[in-house]
C-alpha cells in the first residue's frame, strides 16, 4: 500500500505528538478549565485538522504552500489572527467555570471546543510543512506520487494523536473540579491561557 517501515513511523510519530506544542496547550487548557468532555472534543477537533493536512499533502496542495511565499504567509497570518482572537476571548472571560452551567448550552460549548481545536491545527502552516517533510520518509520511493500512503499515515498519526490527547485530558481534568470550586482560580486560568494563546500567535508571526 506504500508505507515503508510502518513500525518506525508509529514510534517516531508518537514522539512528535508527545512533544508539547500549540495543540497540547490548547487541549490542556480545555481539559483543566472545562473538564474531560471539553478536552476530548478539543482533541477530536485538533486531529480532524491533522486529517485536513493529510488530505492537502496527499493531493499536493502542501507543496503549493511550501513553494509559494504568498500562500504560506496568508495561511500563517490567518492562523496568527485566530490564535490571538482566542487569546482575547479568554482574557475577556470573567469565569465560565460555574458548576451551575445551563445544560442547554453544553452541546454548543462542546461544538465550539471541537471547532476551535480544528482551526487551531488547520490554520498552522507549519503542520503542513511538517507532514510534507515527515511522511515521505516512510513511503516507498515508487509510491511517492500515490495519495493512498499519505492518507494511511495521516489516519495513523491522527489515531495516535487522539489516544495521547485523551490520556492527558483524563489526567488534566482531575484539576477541573478544583478549578470549578474556586472562581478566582478559574479567572486566573482564563487570563493565563489567553496570554499563552496570544504569545503563541505572536511567536508564529515572527517565525
């Protein structure tokens, strides 16, 4: 089917996924602030973004991003604006960590967690370039033009990502009840996570 040395890919991908980055901080923030379910939805959103980058790589669009300074810059700054926007939303929150949350608002909140995770990953052009550089190392040379190996590796990467983020979500959500019980802690968590998102956006802009 095209993938070469699949076991080595799984091990290497696992190390890359476990390396802290924007996605990890995003999932941790959702898990600690809003509990396990929010973390899981954020994880699914992030890894849906992985599948989008996989599709782009399989169809050759990642090559366009890599070769065109204009396209890369546009995607990068859209991602920067989105991260900074998320940061300001967090800074504006007084505290939404009350245990008396309206149950009717929960489905929309979970949906927003998924969408935010999806765009946080999808609008990061570094992920597209990473896949473009990383995946071909594990694809047989005579299958490099075949989209199937890219898709198989992408789905594998996403599955590993969901598994890892689910683990850290479970551990991080342990702190959720303590945060909910302390409104001031929730307020400071919102401020801290907002600053982190803004700093990440600025960092990407300057790279």
